[in-house]
């Protein structure tokens, strides 16, 4: 199961993101779960007990910014995919310190839905790389190999 978190303090945007992300992931699998958060603190608490695979994270939030959340995730050696979602395109370079998978601009000329569609397509390719296959031959016998290898 792919566990997805969406974290945005704007409830209207949170719902919009949820609808678009649900629609896009549904194209590839029905084995996913989306959990929504309106602040970074509650998302981090949940992540510690039930780690997320993918996190769509607003940068500009009160109390704890998206960058602070991302720093906490990376400090814990969390291997989740972080996708920053923000109106502040000037922060793209600053976000690189947290090794994000992608960056979605809320106020982009392309629609938010198109951006989420493109990111989801790339994400699914990366996630599939962690699947395994069994290879077998007369010399080595059976061997389990990650697709990425």
C-alpha cells in the first residue's frame, strides 16, 4: 500500500489537492491511502508511527514551516518522497537542501491538476523500481532482484 500525506494549512487547497491526488493515483492503483493534515506537527507525529511513502507539503505554514517539517523528516533518515507545494517559486533553490522529489507551484500557469498528474506519473515509475522479480537460471538458481537493479 502506498501511504500518502497531504499537509497544507489552507483547507480549501487541502481539499483541492486531495481530490487531484486521489484521481491521479487511482489511474495506477487502488492500493493507496491519503491522509490530510492542516499542520506539520500532527503530520510528523503520525509519520513517526505510520510512515508515509509520499508527502505533498506546503512550505508556507504557521508555527512549523514546510522546510522545518522536511528537515525533521531528513534528520530522522525518512526515505519518503517529498513534493513541495507552494505559491513561492522563489523558494525552489532553498528546497533542494531537503532532497525533494518535485516542486509544484500552486499559482503556476499550468493547472494544479496537470502538475499533479505529471508528478504522479514520475512517482509511480520510481515506486515501481522497488518491486522485486525472481530470476532463475541453471547456474545461480533462484534470485530475488529489485527492478531497479
